[in-house]
């Protein structure tokens, strides 16, 4: 199974960052700039926050994933 962070980042556009903190264009709305924050927590779970207001369910479903894909196996 793919690493949750790599899996999500591979499906996003305009990804910037490194280590455990990234920003990208939100796939759940017509995003012109990077308004999506993606962070890997200490326990391996992926934290997703859209500054335009999209919730995590909208973000992951827009890239063909589910919320459970944001957690390590």
C-alpha cells in the first residue's frame, strides 16, 4: 500500500513544499492559487485544510480517495 502522503500528493496540482508540510491547489473548487494545506502528523496521519472552506470529504473525493486513505495502515 502506498504511503498516505505520497498517495494524496500524487493526485494534487501545483504541489509546493517538502518534508511534512505542503500546499497545493484544492481539487474540490476552482482554485487559482494553492489554498490547500497538507501536513503529515507525527503519527503518520495526513491533515488536510482548505482555506477556501472545502471540507476534507470534498477534497479527498475530488481526487478519488476516501478519508481512510489519509491514515497509515
